[in-house]
C-alpha cells in the first residue's frame, strides 16, 4: 500500500493556525498553492475561495465539500474542468449517531482533544459577539465556543 500523506492547505492570512494540522495528524501545512494535484480534496473551511481552490487542486477524482459557508456565499464553478476531469463533487453536513457517540467518548476519555481547533471563547451572554466572529473574523478563526458555566 502506498504511503499516505495528508497536507493541510489553508487560506493566506491563517497565521496562528499552523500547528493545528500537525496536532490533528496531518503531515504538512502550507498557505502556498502546491505544485501538484490530488486524487481527493476535502474542503472544510466553508469559504468561497476555499471551494474554488479545492476544485482547482483535484485532478481526476473527488472533491468533498464539508464546510458550511452560509446561504449568501457563492463560489465560481469550473463546469468544463469538472466534466472534462470526471470530477465527483459531493457535499455533506451529516454524521451518524454512532460516530457522534464514538467521538464524544474519545473526547471524554481524553484520547483526543478539540482544544487546538478552538480559537475564540465567549461566555454564553456574549453570544452576539461570538456570532459576529463567526460571520467576519478579522484574523485566524477556527471554532468559536460559547461557555456555559453551571446552573
């Protein structure tokens, strides 16, 4: 079986998030456009430019769109390239109850951590500010967490 590698390609300006891919098991991180094309690309940022970049990085193969961009976000779609390269484009925002249970068990046991993904934390009462960060963060943004302190 061929050596498997994972390369995380981020948007320029993602300063401060370079350590996250390695913490999650990727073998590389770059904000530069790689010289190669890939058999499969997973886009998880949910930004129009990330979708466009993902479609441009796949040769013949599959692009999975897993990022959530919002209803008003549109990406340019290279229709001819998709047809000529036999691309399979799929989108998902789903998980099974079994996979959710497995991940929460792993988190609860401390076997995996989500901490590297969380870049912003807000108390519950500051939910409006948290939402604004989700909509238009001026710097690097991973996950935004609302903290609920006891009853």
